[in-house]
C-alpha cells in the first residue's frame, strides 16, 4: 500500500488533508482498492469530509470528527454512518467505516494507525472541546440581524 500523505496548511485557516488508500469491503468477494481523502478545516471544526475515488467515480460524505475518534476504539454511530476498529489475527489494525443504510451502504476500511495519526494532527489544529471557538458567529449573525 502506498505511503499516506498528510498535507497541512495554517493560512488563511487551519486545514489538514490525508490522502491514502482504502478498500471497499465486499462480503465473500475480494476487496476493491479505493483512493481515500480525509479533509478537516477549522471553518467546519466538528466535521471530517471523506472522498472515495475509483476509476473516475467518487463519493463525498461528511461525518463528525468525534465519530472517527471514538470509532478508533469501539463501534460508534447509528443510522447512515458507523465506524469501528478491526484487529486481524496478525495484529494489523483496520478502521472500518459504513456509509449509507445498514445492509445497502458501502463498507470500506483503511489502516487504523494512519487515521489515528491524522486525527492527532486535527487535534493540534483545533483541540477537542475548543471547536466552537472557531465558529464565526458574528460573521453569520451580523447580516441576518441587519447590523453592519
């Protein structure tokens, strides 16, 4: 598997992107390789955007950073998103993510330690518990309230 690439920018706002490989998990069939991109920005400090690409097609999804962090240790999520760790007999750790309804959504996996390392970067940019400090409430409310 190619080495993961993490890109981080601070100007004009803190942003980090992980580019790595993932695998579409198919019951009974071979895994299908995917390009994975995880994107985090202080402009939307509670969310992680996911892009999965293969052969010209792509899927875009958003989920909470907290779901990814909790999913590193245990099953997290209900509804259209679930995240959980998987440890193989040889000790290799995967992070599995289901996007879409149970039974008809897609499950993909990527290396757990790579995602954990990238999530550490997001916490350096925006510490847990401090996300609301990055929301621009004045910029949002001023035009709504007719204040200049």
